[in-house]
């Protein structure tokens, strides 16, 4: 065949399939039938026509289903998108169940399915295991689409989708190992051991490769400001390159690499994607997945040879039985075992049932079996897998809907139902207010307006009644309180997102704010008191403190410790600002809540009080920081102000371009300039947190009497230290090596005796502390913590002693304080 005609034929083939798929999409939307299943059935219909009427076959696309196309083009696409859009928080919470099913579960399923097949059909053991592994990869596309339609709980989706995400990789790796075993001719202990070892290397290697490439891409994405073409291309390159690098270059699992890359970018890296690009990018991937799925399922259908399947019907029944038994064993056996430990909520029997029945097999299984090297059982394996895939798709896929409804898993959680009712009530009330406007112009018939008004009022009544009955039957006051709090958190979060998108708070501050919020939500779910959650105990803060501690103990690294501390102060300021704005927003939104009247006044008041207090607390932090570090706060505010102006400018340009005042080229150029400036203003400046000690120290009474020359000598030896609220400066019982002078801020001295802690004093700018340990060569007598952000000067022991020698006033000041404090 001529070269270009191959390309032409492929184009015609793909376009025809796409056209057919588009028709099916419209059809399934109207009939609510599962898209992928109708695709397969249509494909089968076409192939049947082609076989029965050989003349018709020229009209059919001549696309052979090629395992390479599935493995290298479709698989990375599907897996990446699925990982990218997965709720990573939810996945983390259910990771143990997901991994238990995807790794040991898949191995067990491979063994069990294989063994039953071996017993029932007489296929040799190694070959049976190979078939078992191929049949153990689940592919729940049809089920996930259905879940979304029905509104099943997110957790169930994550369990089913997560399992298939990881077990695809496992199945591919295991089947490759088994192919080697089949080639070797027999199973020995050696081959098994080697197989297990290489399994873990390949699996974990894939994760590492994907994770590293995901991180790298994330960092590059962070440098790009609002360019959809660059950002989308980067994610596309990541999806396929991680696959190819892992698979071909490093010989580890490509699927695992793509999964890990997708999870990394979808979770941590999502914030690195420009706000304006995010939804564009999501749509792009959704479309790719639509095309991939459409082509895959049509091709699967076209590939089915009905005559071959009817010939091996008996064997296929055995295969289905083996698959079902082992699926039941791993779901009902492994899931409850994993759920029992720790605080993770068990996955209940209803979920398990859906997971059992929802484990469909699909394109992955077909791709693996088609890509097997030619061997004795090739043809029969292809037929068996096709039959099994068809069975699960049709029998299980078409009945899932009924099962989910029967188990009542389609009923949304109380909070969602309540939110839905509240939302419709609010919108109907708004609509009601608009009706008088209709009448105003005089051109609108009064009777129609009246009728509309009546209809609307009736519906409002109906919704009110539904809310009432919900409150009486399920919505206890306790529930209601939680719902209202969740409402507050959601509003707060939307504010944080907006602030981050506008560049008012940095990515790090944003991440911490969201993290504290999810801690709050967790606390609420386990019904602990919300207020006991403290940001101070966040894991990354502990890490930060550990880093500061280590850096301080390591000679030469004290400047590193200091810069981490300054970053902390900057971040605390930003977070306080976010909280302040967030609580203000919630308080403002509360007005509309009270209007609805369906919530009890008391719980609304509770929320109001809580958020008032939070607002006050963050306001205090803002004030304190502004007082102690005015230079810093000024630069932060200036930066935000500049960004606000630039954003307004950018919006004006957009508007003018839309109205045609600006030509596209000019608008783009102007936009680019603004974007560049905005990007430059993204960085948080901690430089302004630096101070020159010279003037400040002069104001400290302690130094006021020292002659100029000696003063300058001491100054040279002081080290500037900044601390944020609650930081420890000195711990009781530690060895002391320096004296601290307070330049700005407030610290609190406390002492614990036999387990009881009591505050001794509050010290302010001009005071000093840490003298007692130095004067008596004793451990620190008390603990000193920063009460507000503060700035201190540290004077090392040797330098202090030199200073004491030359100026007796210092010695006497120290000794005087020491005597007073001791008593
Ligand atoms: P040192 O023992 O080196 O470390 C803890 C410091 O807390 C101590 O020095 C004093 O500077 C300070 N300190 C201890 N007790 C008091 C007190 N009663 N009032 C004020 N400061 C104190």
C-alpha cells in the first residue's frame, strides 16, 4: 500500500469512530444508558454486520485494535487524568484499603483465579496464573461515570477508582513476570523469589520516577504565569514522558510512574498551575479522556468475534466463576481486615458489595492479553478475556445502577440534601423579589406576573415544608450546629482561594491556612472541640522548629536558622491576614443565613460568636506584627496594593479588547506586560525584617551609659534574632551561653516546679534576660517564650564578659536584676 494512504485510512478510521461515538454520546445522554457499554455493543454490532455481509466491510474503519496504541497512548492518558483529578486528601485517608486491594489483593486474586482456572479447565498452572493476573485488573470507567450521575458518596468513588489506578500497574508487572515464568517452562522457588523481588523494584521504582518528574514539572509550572499553552503542554509532556522514561529507559513500571506523576501534580502541584489556566487545563484532559475512552470501547466492540466466544462458552463460564469467587474473597476478606485498625472508619458492607460488583474488567485486560508474545494459548486467552470483559461490562455494568439504588447509596448525605434545599430556597426568594420589577415597565401583563408570583410562593412553601420535615426527622440540633460550622469553613476556604489566586497571600501561607481548616473539619467530624486545634502543632511547623534547632546547634548555620524564623514571621502575618479576611467574609455571609429562618437562631449566634472571636484574634496578631515590624508590614501592604491596581488594569484591558476598542495584538502585548509585573510582585520580601542594631540598642537603658567606643565593640558582636508568637527562646534546664536584649516585642518568663507551671514575668522592649545562667554557671532557671512577634539581640557569653570587664555599669545592672529575680 502506498504510504500516504495508510495515514489517510487511519484518519478516516479515527474520524468515523469519533463521529459514531459522538452520536452515541447524544443517545446515552437522552436515555441515561452507560456510555462505554453502548460503545462496546455498537462496536459489536458493526463487526457482526461486517462478518455477515462481507460487502459492508469496506464501509467500516479498518482499525485493528493494537495493544501498543492502548499501552502507549490511551493508558497514560486515562491513568494520568484519573490520578490528576483524584481527591488526594480522600485518597490519603483511604490509602491503606486501596493499596491493600491493589497489591496483596491483586496477587491473591491472581493466585486464586489462576488456580480455579487450572482445576476447571486443565490449562497448566503457570499459564493459568498468567490468565489470572490479566483478569484481575479492574477498569471501572462505566461504574465511576454512573457514580457521578447518581451522586454516590465520594469515598466510594475514591475506593473503586483508586484501586483500579494502582492495580493496573500491579497487573501489568505481575503478568510480565509470569510471561517469563511461562517461557522458562516451570515454576521454581528461585523464579518465584526473583519475581517477587523484581516486582517491588519495578513498582516502587515507578512511583519514585513519577514523583520526581511530577515535582520537577511542578517547580517549572510555578515559574510560568498564566500561559495555558505552556502549562497544558507541560502536563501533557509529564504524562507521557514519565511513562516512557520509566518503562523504556529505567525498566520500571510506566503506569505507576504516570499515576504518581498525576497524583503529585493533581495534589501538591495544583497550586502551581496558574489560576486562569486551571479550568482550561481540566477541560483539556477531560476531552482527551473522552476521546480515549470512545475509541477504546468502540475498538473493543469491533474486536469481539462472537463466533469464537460462543465456541468457548463453557470455558468462559468457568472463567467468570473463578473471577467472581476471587473478587468476593479479596473484597469481603481484605477490606474488613484493613478497616479494623486505628481510627480509620471501616468500609461498611454496603460499600463492599458495590466494590465487589463494581470491579469490571476492561481495556487494560484486553491490552495486556493482546500484547502477549505468541504462544500456545494466545488465541484462546484472547477469546476468554474478551468474553470475561464483555460479561462484566454487560451483566455487572448494566445492573450496577439497580444495586446502588437498592443499597440506598445514591441518597446524598444529610449535609448535601440540606445545602440543596437551602440553596433552592435562597434562589426562589431572590426570584420573588424580582417580580415587582417586571411590573414596573408597564408593558408586562399584571395577571401573568401575579400567576408567576403565586406559583413561586407555592414552591417556596413546599421547600420550607421539606426543610421542616428534615429538621424534625434527621436534623438534630447537634447536626445543625455542625452543618453551620461546615458552612463557615467552606466560605472561609473560598476566601483563602480567592486571596491566593489574586496573589495576596503566598502559596505557603495558603497551604497552611487550608491545612488548619481541614484539621478543623477533622476535629468536627470526630466531634472534638474545634478550638483545640492549633496551627502551632502542624507537622511542617514541627519540622521547621526542628530545622531551626539543628541549624542553631550547628556552628556557622545560625544565619540559616534566622532566615527560617523570618519566613515564619512573614507567613504568620499572611495567615493572620487571611484568617482576618476569611472570618470577616463568613460574618458577612451570615446575614443571608439568618434571612432563611430555617436554622435555629441559637446555632447561628454560636457561629457568629465563634467567628467574631477568631476575627479578633487574628486582628490582634496583625496589630502586633505591625507594631513590632512596621517596615515589613508596610512593604507587604504596598505589594498587595500594587497587585490590586495591576489586576484592575488587566481586567480593563480584557474588557476593552472584548468591546473592540483594542485590537487583539495590542491587548495581548499590554496584558503580557501587566502579567510580568504581577508575577514579579508575587514574592514575599523578608528582607525588611532585618534591622540595624546600632540605633535600637542605644535606646536600651542597659547600654545607655556605655562610652561610645566600647558600645561599638559590643555592637559588633550582637546577633539579631527574630521570633514569632509562642516560639521558645530559652528553655528551663538548658545550658545557657548568651544574654538576650529585647529590641521589639514582648516575651513571657515562666517556671515549672514539680509539674506545675507558673508565669513569673512579662518583659518588654529594653529588658534583658538570660543573665542568671551566665553569672552563676547554672542551667537556665526559667523558660522564656515570645508572646508577640519580637526582635532580640543576642550577646554571647565571652562578649558579655569582656563588656562587663570594661564597663562596671553593665555588671551592676546584671547583678541587680539577678538579685531581684532570684527572690
Ligand atoms: P536564665 O536563668 O539564664 O534563663 C531564664 C531567664 O529568665 C533568667 O536567666 C532570667 O533572665 C529570667 N528570669 C528568671 N526569673 C525571673 C523573674 N522572676 N522575673 C523576671 N525574669 C526572670
